[in-house]
C-alpha cells in the first residue's frame, strides 16, 4: 500500500476504499465458487461441500431384509414368489414402487403388498440393524471437514430417524428426506434436489452415495456426483457411465476422496 504521508488524504482514502472493495469482491467470488463447486481441504484435496446418503443397503445392511419380505409377502397375497421382484423394487418408493409390484402381480393391491413389506422390514430392523462397512469412518471424516450431510431414502422419514438414532449416527446429519416428502421417487431426481436444498447447497456441490440403480439414475439426473457402493446389484454399463466412481465399500470411497480421485 502507498505511503499515506506522500498522498493527499482524499486520494489515500480512495485507494484504501478501492482495495477494500476489490478484496471484498474477491472474497464473495471465492465464496460463490465454494458454494457452487466445492473447496480445497487443508491438504490440498478438492472436496464437495455436501454428501447425501441413501440408507437401505448403503448405510445399513437392510436390503437383505427387504428381499426376504418381498418373497414372503407373496404367500400372504396368494401369489407365486418371484425372486426378481425384490431386485426390481430396489431403490424405489411410492407410486413407482407400486407400479413395479403391479407389473409382477397385476391382480392384487400393489400398494397394500408394498406397505406390508415395509411394515415387516421395519419391525425386523428394530431387532437387527447392522451398519455397513465404512459408515462410521466416512461420516466422521466428513464431519471433521465440515461437510454438510443428509440422508435421502425411499423409506419413511420416521424409519430413517429411528435407524440413525438406534445406531448413534443421527448426530452426523443435517437433514433427513423420506419417501413421504416427495411426489416422485427414484429414479426421478426430486429426492436429491430436495436434500441439497435442505443442506443449502447446489446439487452439483454434493456427493451422492448409492447402492441401487434407480438411486444412481436419480443422482445423475439431479446433477450430483453419483458414487455407487454395490450391495445386491453390480453396476451395468449404463450405471457405470452415470457414476463418478464405483467402490466396494464406503471406506474405499473415502480413500478415493482423500487421494483426490473423487
């Protein structure tokens, strides 16, 4: 900065004001870039500011329960068990789920069938609920880096809340988005757009971690960075194209972020 003793007061004041305004503009520009795209951590690693997680099959080992009840409920409704039904319903919710069930069993009440599966699976979760490998590690990693986090699941919000509370994970999340909060379930992008809105970030500044095909499709349609952690289904070529990365566990995904690969 120029020596103030060599400048008239008015010129000096104008110089200081101009430089302050430029600095403020630069700070605002930098803040806008961070909000839109991400930031560089203290170790120089570029990271998104938000992370959105599916729940079933991603945070908790619950998809096996759902697969079991998609089969067993067929007995209650007097129809033949079809092992493909559970796979087709993976990652769906609401009306889309009902449509899938109807395509398999056109002569039953698809909504009632779906509700019964959810009811039985929810009760089972109250007795047996196991976190998937790497869940606590990645949540703590994001927490330490002040990453905003949300759960966006096809399960009802009360189920999400209960599962997270029972396992001591509720404290990590800033928002919970359940199936009743949206009109269109996955593969529509609505749930991830709402989750990003709830954590006050653009969708493009959010990772989405998913295990299901419809979840990956929804994340990509929302403009998020889609990351697949396969559970029951291995990614097809279509799904791989939509993903930024496919990893065997959340620990591997976390390491990819730490290494600047994701």
